[in-house]
C-alpha cells in the first residue's frame, strides 16, 4: 500500500510516555494555580506592636509593624493624648525608615503616660495606633521581719540594736494605684538608703542593688533612742538603651526605744480623733476637655521652658523643650509626703495610702532650681487627685513664685501665690506678699479641682502683676511695692502644720511652663487687688 502524500505514518507510543505527559500536565496546572506572578513587593496590613508588653516610662521598647504600603520611606512617630479636641502630633527628633515591603522595626523609649496613643506615619500611609499604659515605678519599705509598709505605718525597733530595711521595687499589695502592680524587675539597679537631716537634706547611709526577686536589703543599721526617718532612692537606669529616671519611696518613720513607741501611740490616738469622710462621691475625679490657657490666648510663645514629663524623666531631669531648656526640681519633705512622677505628671502626695486614715503630716514642696527670672510669665496645670478626709485641717495646695535663693519652704521677701486651691471648693485664691504690703484676690472656677484641672498663670512685668485662671484675666496689682525685685522661680506646695494631722490630699500637675515677658500681649485687669498691711506668708 502506498502512503498518501502529506500524511504521517502512525507510530505506537509507549505506555510510560502517556503517563509522563499526564503528570507534567497536572503539575504545570497546579503550579499555575498556586504560585501567582507578582511584579512588586506586597505590604502587610497596617499594624503596630511593642515589646516587652509591660514597661515603665523610659524603658527601651522594640516597635514593630507596617504602614500598609510597600516602599522605603522616612517614618514619623506621632502621638495623640486622647482628650476631646486633641490631634496627632509629631515627635521631634525621631528618625527611622520602612523596609521595602512597608514594614518597620526600631527601638524607642516608652512614654511615661498611660491612655495615650502612638502611631507610625510614612507619607500618606500610617500604621495602626496603639494604646500605651505605662507602669508607674513604686517602692515599699519595711524593717525586715515586720509588716510591709504599704500604708505608711511606722516601724518599731530597739535602741542601739542592729536592724535591717528591706525595699521592694515590684510591690503588689500597695493600696495605691493598679498602675504600680506587676512592675518589671531591673536586676543590678542601684538603691540608695537615705536618712533625713531636714526637709531638703537627706544623708546617704548605704547602697545596695536590686536582686532578681526585685528586693534590696540594707543590713547592720543601728539608731539611738528617738525617731529616725529613712527613704530609698532607686537610681537612674541607663543600661541597654533604657532612659529610666530615678524614683524614691515615701518616708519610713522608725520609732526607736520605749519612749518613742509611747510617743507614737499618743500621736496615733490624737490623729484618729480627726479622721472623718467627705460626702459620698465627692472625692471622685472626672476629667473633661482641657481648659484654655493664657499662653495660647495671649500668644506668649515661644516658651522659655516646658516640663511635660512625657517619658522617664526624674526630678533632676531638664525640661523637654524651650529656648532656655535648663533647670531641675528639688523636693522639700519634712513630714510623711513625697514628690514623684506618675502618668506624665508631677505629683505631691501627703502620704502613701489613698484613703482616710492617719499619717498626713508636714509640708511637701517641689521647687524649680536653675531657671529663675525677675520678669516673665509662669503657667501650670494643676488639679487635686483624691481627697478622702474632712475632719482635720486642710493643706494649703498652692502654685507659687518664690525667690530662688529662699531656703527650704520659706517664702522670702517676695512671695507670689499664683493659685491656692481646696479639694471641695471652686474658689481659687491668689495674691502677693512683700515687706511693703499684702494683696489678695479670688476667682470662681467652673468646677472644683477634683473634677477639673485648672490652668493657672501669673504675668510679672516692671509695672504690674496679673493673674489668670483657665485663660481669663482675674486680677492685677500695679503698686511698685508688690513687684518682685529679684529672680523668682516656680514652686508647688502642700503646706501643713508641723506634726499636726491634716486631711489627706494629692496634687498633680500635668505640665509647668515659663515664658518671656516681651512676647504676645501683656494684660492689666480692671480688677485691682487692694493693699493691706504686710502679713508674711
């Protein structure tokens, strides 16, 4: 048979070749379905997380996440305070970049505030926001073998017999704030034991280090008969990129010997007779929108200095910003109180325990050193956090200007009260004392300081003193005898009555700021304060 032109002769195919062809077809089809072709890097969804998840202000955190879009871009770190009217603001001095896929990882210290949000921004792209809840550093002291001093109870020891003080840097049962429970341990962090000499003088007695259990111990201590007062300072922690400032305990009163023990029992019985509770719910604090400030209304900027307490600063840390970014705070404590930092605020407490009970004695102040001025403007936000007693005397809760060289809690030859407030009253008092006279006035705030933080300010020029409350002018003095003639500085105070039992109170100040006198608009109120005879402080 002849073959037809153009046709092919059929050739039998082996069985294995058909099977191989089918396998190749299946594998090729599977690959095409499961491995899509891409022409550019793809980014993950916007996200932000930090580690470790438990931290204190200033502790170094690792920030990880994505801005949700591919491409290498410069990053901005932004924060939002979470209050009505607040906006996202960019953190100065921050530098980082995304990877090609839009993800990022960098280290940056933790904010010291809680209920504040951060996010990372790259051009038009932003990460998810994260709510930050910093822990507050806290210490409790006790004489070893005695009950933990978590409410401020004193210790009792024998005269001239050795005793030991134990400090707990991670206390759980502290009767204060949940923000101080579950604190991280920093093994090796230095602890300094101090003994009080007077209100602003504490003598260093010994040093120790934090153990892996969070405890430190000071052994071999002895005291003669009488009363000794100790505190412990947990020092700066700057290792491994951390920027955690020092913090201090409340004073620990140690009554030494039988006569001192009898003295304490007498003081305790007298103090218990003064304790009574305020009206129901009156001690609750409710925050709202921030009140207006005089600095914004009258355009005082740019500012000299601003203490905002946003990260892990200690009292001796400088201001966060300003054209004169210098100065530090010095505390005066001759009783049971303490100056510390909590939730991004400068805090003055009359005692450890948040509640009614004995142990509120003496005066506690925080004074700014190293940035005084004869003329200028000073402004602070202040409120009262917690007031649980009404039976005893009230502390004078004040923001003041005093001569920087005034010793301790004395007022010196000029003393300007920017604001004096009381927990259960809307009345805000202010004035000035000098050797040539005394001037005083008052204004009514929209709410009491337990429910609303006040913005209080004073303007000092060559020819007048003017006071401000929540951005409005409330009074002036133009008498030359009232005008300060030397550099003045800011002081916050809880002024007590020596060893007399007072009503428990806590003063908190979100920020403190200083401004020049030659910017913006000076103000002289039509309400002039009347002159009276000099009364001192």
